[in-house]
C-alpha cells in the first residue's frame, strides 16, 4: 500500500520509527517531514499529507503531532480526507470500518511505539463496511447534502 506520513517536531522520532516499520511490512512510504526537533507548524504538514491522499499519491495517511489533535484538524480541512484521531486498535478499526477513514492521527506524547504499530495494523487491515455507513460517509465529504433529523 502507498502510505504518506507526516509529523511536526514533537512527533518526528515516532514518525521515523513508524516509517521504517511500515517499509519493513512491505508498504511504499512517502515521508513528508518534518525531520528534526526544530519547532514547525503542524498545519503545514497536515495540509501536505491531506494533499498527498486527496490527489491519490497515497492510499492512506499517517498524521502525527504531540497530541494528534492539531494535525488531525488540519488534515480534515481537506474534504477528500477523513482523518481519525485514535489511541488504541479498536478505534482505529472502527474508523476504517464505519467511517472509511483514509488518514489516521496519533499523538506522540500520548501513544508509544507498540500501541502506534497496533493501531496502524488495525487501520491498514480493515475494510470499509459500506452499507448504512456509506450514506453517512458521503455526508462527511459533502456537507451540503440534505440531512435527515
């Protein structure tokens, strides 16, 4: 699978470890930075990641920052992306199964390497369930659709 990965300075070490691990698992990984501890603005990296996924350059994305919150917000500004902030494998699996998430976000200050790998394994191995969830996912990408209340 083609996977893009990006982080801010708070998560660059976790990003490097996950990129190496993903390559070892047979994935093609595009590392979009950052690559050091110098302070950077997470939206720049979230937007680059979202562009990579929205353009089809990557099938899935991995977004990392200190908490995972800021970078997930920036990725979700792109209507082609559904970025889910997760901290354990069940939420990672449900993000794919129910929400057809194409980007996963995690917080490097909150999630260790083993848990991050477990989340990624669940995320990458789960298919979208479709069915009743498809209508809801369509509304996520097209907020102008009429809603039923």
